[in-house]
């Protein structure tokens, strides 16, 4: 019989929406990064007691107490996060753990991935999936006015003669790119929508509109940095599609996007779908 507190997270997202990104990559790198940091701290712990560290003996007690406390905190952090990712259960301290992971540990995990030749994009896709499940686990619901859909400029068709930098209303909804259908979706649900031409503009839009939650569409690199920069503001990331290569005439997966919008607005999933989540038989780890 499965223990109640070990029940699997109900917020599992389909890996197919994340370019095959799986949580196990994130979890493996997280465990590896914690182990590496733990070893480095253990070295700091024993250094004053080695022959070469004789002149550091005065550091002994301090390093013993500090080192043990940091190693314990590190392994507590790692286990807490793995438990949270697996079960999506919220408990005291989990926000701080997420914060440390997103801001401090993830850059170290990327370095570790590089050292063991794991493709960077795979690590980022895994991170985006884990982040999205974090956001879902927080149970956030918002009004349409405080939901911001942030899009990259490359979703506009490169041959389009209309400049949408200042207002999206100049779009003629001709159907040649996803901007038209997205404007239709915006009108249907009433959320806020903007196209950002870079990180600085994106930050300015967020400051001006003060959303409670952002749904951001972008590539792995921009989503990862956007999620890190915006923390603790929740960002639900949706990977764009790039049939013409990066940064040119990109596409948006409209069905997963609409499912996420409906979820955060507290609307029921469309008939015959499981909303943004994975049907149990799809497998998602
Ligand atoms: S839908 Fe048509 S008019 Fe609107 S941005 Fe795309 S190409 Fe331009």
C-alpha cells in the first residue's frame, strides 16, 4: 500500500511538450551538484587537520561546525526538492529551497552538464518542465487582467509589413503567423498580451503590467533566463517551434497554450482533454 504522503504529483506535464525534456535529467544533475558541493565542503572540513593545513588548526572548530551545518543543509535541500518534485506537496521551507535551486544551484548544474557532455538544451528543457510543475503545484489562479502572455518578436512573420512593437492592434489577423490566432485567444479570455523584442523590454512590460502570473513563449535559452530573472514571480514556460531555424518565423503550440490559460483562469479543461497535464498513460518522468 502506498503511503499517502508519497502519492505521485497530480501536476505531471507531457514531456512531448518540452521537446522530450524529462525531469530525471534535472534530478540527476541536482543530485550530482549537491554531491560535488558536499565533497568540496567536506574537504574544507578536514583541511585544518591535514599535515599541509597545520597552520590552519585554529580554524578547526569553526570549520567543523560550519562544514557539518552546510553539508546537512545541502542534503536537506536536495532531498526536499526531490520529494517536492515527486509529490508536489507543499510544506514549510519549500519556497526557499526552490529559490536557492533556481538562482544558485541551476548555474552549477549547467556547468556539471557541460562537464559530462549533456546537451545544454536538454538540461534547459528539463528545467522548464520542472519549473512549470512547481508553478502548477502552487495552485495559482488569476483574473484575466493579471495574466500576461509574453511572446518573442520572432513569432511575427518576417515578411509582415506591420510593425507591432507599439501596439498589437495593427495586426490584420491574416492567418500567416500565430499572432492572429493569439489575438483571437486574448479577445476570448481577456488576458494581457505583449511581444517583447528583448530581455530589457520584457522586464519593462512586466513592471508596467504587474501580472500575477506570466505565460511566456520562447526558446529554451530565453525561457530559462526569463524564469530565473523573474523569480519569485511565477513564469509558466511554453517552448516555441522553430521550423525555419532559431529566431525566424517561429510558431506557438496553441492547444497546450490555451490549456494553460484555461487552467490559470480557473476554467475547466476543454472537453476530451486533460488540460495542461499528462494523461496517466503517456508517461512523463
Ligand atoms: S497575422 Fe498577418 S498581419 Fe498579423 S502579424 Fe502575422 S503576418 Fe502580420
